[in-house]
């Protein structure tokens, strides 16, 4: 196995699929010779050239529209949107066109494309460059939504997303770019819609996504010192959603906590709580608990941003307090 940063894993995953399939192309702002504003696509222009790695104008509508057209005519485009917040600029194309074309043409036109984007907070970029938008995409029928937390999953899930016949929104968390991890040698593919148990436990289930996964794992380590055994589930994708892994875990632990970076209103944790409340209610020993950001634009000030986002301390304290209350 090779050790890669999350950042390098993005380029590795794209390169793996571009070598395998000549129909795969990459477009976006500065993805070519510059290697991307976050250096996520370094080396791809040198290996695959300007025909397959193309810089675009500073226009999310142009990027998304070009990807849609390319997918309709036989290519498998990967389109990069520099910040996930900028999906708002092209949301009509994403939500009303890309997500619905296969359905509205009765399968005559498929759109095998990936919309990659730098997602999430924690780096002091302010309210317009720090949002977690995976729940935006989750709400749109026809889109698949993926958010890896490890370099290995970046490679494996990106490969699966590129090969998928449907459009995939692929959220790469900015706060994880420098994280390192082992990536399997050779071709690596992870199926979409399969959650990963990041840490086993017996007293409660903590469900997390992307940058909240390592925080949840660290919180579980803190709780273990207090005698609490917490199981941590890394969702990896929201659509498809691995409800079986969640329900099986809650059936063993009888308690559920969700940890999400999104503002509280209509976050993905609400959907999971609804599913578990509906399908796993009789196995529960305590109320379902969501740990979220407040319903505010994410602040740029360091102290305020840290306060808004779920921290290791807040996760551990919430779990500890709720377990005490349930005794």
C-alpha cells in the first residue's frame, strides 16, 4: 500500500480512471497546468494533455453545461467546481436538467458525469466559501451524493462515481486535504452506497460524514476513557444511503447520535433520524440525538467558526450527557 494525502488521492483516483477509459475527461478552472487552486489535479495535464484536461472560463454555468453536453454525447466528464458554495450559481442546470434528463427521456439519454467540489468549513474562508452543501444535492431526485473521509475512499469512491451511469456530486472536504492514509495498490474501487464502520462499539452509534468522521472517532476515544463504547459509522455516501448498516448498528447499541457539519434545519441527519425512528424504533433505549452546526451562516472568525462546527469536545460531551440522562 502507498501512503497518500487526501489531496494526492484525488489526482490518483482521476488518473486511475483516465488511464482505464479514454472517454474520461476533466474540466474546470485552472485544473490543467496549474494543477487546481487546491492542487488536487497536479500531474494530470502533463500525463493526459490539453484534449482531456481542459481549463474553463470562470463560469460555473459554463463548466456544468459543458459537462452535461459532453456526457450526453458519449464522454464521461469530471467537472470541478472550485468551491461547493458555487453550486448555487449553476443550480438550475444541476437540479432541473442534469438530475432529470435520464428520467424525462425514459433512459434514452444518460448522463455519466461527476461534479467534484471542495466542500465544508474549518479553514476560515467565510460564509460564502465554507458551506457543506451535500444536503442540497441529497434533496434532488436523480443525483448521487458522495463525501469520502479517507484517501483510500477518495480513490475508490471516485472510481465508482466516474464509472456510474448517473450524475454524481462528489464532495471533497477542504479540511481533510492534508490528511494522510494508506491507499491499496493497483486498481481500487469502492461501491457507492456502502457505509464503513470506522470504530466498533456497543453502547451507542455515532453516524458521521467527511470531516466529522475523524472527529467522531476521536470523540469515541475520549468516551472510551470514561467507559463508554461508541460505534462510529462513516456514511461515505448519502445517495445511495446504506440504511442497513445504520439500522443493524442501532439494533446492537440501542442509541443513535448523528454528527453533521450542516446547519441544523433539514440536514442529512434529520433523514437518518426519521428512518431509524420509523424502522428501528422498538430497539431504541433513548431519544435520537442530532449534533449539528447552528442555523447560521458559518463565521470566518476562528473562535466563532470553531464554536459553530461540531468539535470533538462537543460530540463527546453530548454523548456522555445523554447517556447519563437515559440511565
